[in-house]
């Protein structure tokens, strides 16, 4: 029989290893689902953070209507895992990807963001070629100045084109208020209100012009406290909060969710009373925005990450070589994609091992 860690205590795992506390994640999923439901909104959680179909299915069981993806390759993985309603909240460009997109539409109900006539023409031509219809959302720039057509007349022009294009179904609009995520609370609330107002007024304009706007999609974990409060949107994309992390807590001021994702790491060196080194560096965990935090210990602090090492500062600590500790990730989104597998744990033991199937699906 091959070795299986299932049923073993967490500390029996070799390191570094990526762990998720299943009870905490479930709680976070339920809280995020309830936040959307209680605001009368659909939840379409972004799956770019977990990249794991089993977790997407847990989100659907909690009431999510579908999944948001960043990449076409991610959407292909989720479709093959039986998830049909997929939003690729990104522009798909290039003949090869468009061919994959329209073929994906044969086996899943996919929506994709567009913000230029070029996208609509390319999708329409390819879709009619294979006999499918592709749903599109016009991405509107709500202030982030990343992708997105300006609101108002430019969005209307693009929506008309999408509505008229063979092979294309105009499904609505989306806008990501990424510029609001890291603001302090009074400014964040105002930025969210403004972003939703932009989407809401654009929706009304399109509807006055006779265009059906079924979907208005926005939101992220960093704005989940505010964006759902304002009228005009129909669904929320917030996803990463199911793991929580020190970045969401310290930089995006997210409250009320539990830190579920950790990296198990081993102390490999202790050359001074106040210093030690663990085997989880930047190739294992993230220092994007914030450093990882050591779980359940006040005597150990992470002071820096190099590629394969974490520098630890110790205070009156009995930590010794071979001891295992857990890091709460700096930013879960920049941590999970570094791993092949995610160990689901409960009450200190390993319950399930998931392959992170959409890992590496960058195209
Ligand atoms: C288009 C889009 N929607 C939503 C999100 C929010 O993601 P999360 O809730 O995982 O932070 C992001 C994050 O980058 C995004 O780019």
C-alpha cells in the first residue's frame, strides 16, 4: 500500500506542506455566501485563489451560482470537473485561445469579459464557425484604470455591438473596484458606492436603449463589507476570503473571517538564541503585502523570506531544529499556486488531499 497521510496528525506531514483547516474554510464560505444572499445578490466566487475544483463544489453547495476564473485554462479545469456556469473575468485574445474558448462553450456555459470591438468580432467569428453562442460581459472601468471601457456612451456602443453580433450573447456588464480594496474604511465605502453607481447608471442607460442587462458583476473580498450594500449590481465575485490571510486582514482591513490557510514548515537551523530558520521561503509562501505570521505562537516571528528560507526571531523560545510550526500566509492568492497539493485538515488531522488542478493554467 502506498503511504497515505489521511488520518495522520498534521505534524506527521513532511514539509513544507500547504494546509487548509476545513472547518474554518467552510465557515468562511458560509459567511461569504450569506453576505451575498442577505443582500439579495448572487455569489460567483473568484476561484483564482484556490484553483481547486473540490473547493469550487463546496462553494456551489453553499449557494454560489457559478465560479469566476482569471484564466481560460482555469475555466477548462473547472468545466472538466463538472462546473458549468463560469465567468472568465478577463479578456481572451489570440486565435488559439479563442478557439479553445468556443470549444469550451460546447461543454460549459461560459461568460467572458470584453472591452473592445476587437474582442467581440474575434469571439463572434469563431463562435459562428463552430456553431456556439458565447456570453459576454462588457467590462466597465469603475475607477481602477486596468481593463474596462469607460462608462456611459462607450459602454453603450460596445453593448450594442455585442447584442447584434452573431455567435455572441450580450449578458451584461462587470466592473472590478480593485482601486478601493486597500483604502481605509470611510474612503473605501465612498469608492465602493461610486463604483456601484457607475455600474448602476450604465445599466440604466443600456436598458433605456432597449438592451437587456441580465448581469451586473463586481466585488472582491476587500470590498465585501461595502459593495453589496449599494443597489444596482446582481452578483459578487469575492473569493479569496474563504482562506483569509494576513494581507486581507492587515492591508485590506477584512474582518469577520477566519484564517484557514497555513503552511507547515520545519525548523532547519538555530544558530543563535534569538534566531532560527524554517524551510518555507518565497517559493512556498508569500510575502506580498505582509509577511506570514506564525500560528498559535507568540515566541516566534517571521522577519523575512528568501527563496527557500524563512528567518525567524525568537523571544524566550524553546523552538529547536526539527520542530514544525505553521505560517499563516501573507497572501493566499500568491501562495496556493506554488503548491501541487492542498491538505484539508480537521481537529489536527489530515482528512483529504486535493490536487490543485488549475495550478499552472496560466494560458
Ligand atoms: C476581476 C476580479 N474580480 C474579483 C477579484 C477579487 O478577488 P478576491 O476576492 O479573491 O480578492 C479580483 C482580484 O484580483 C479580480 O481581479
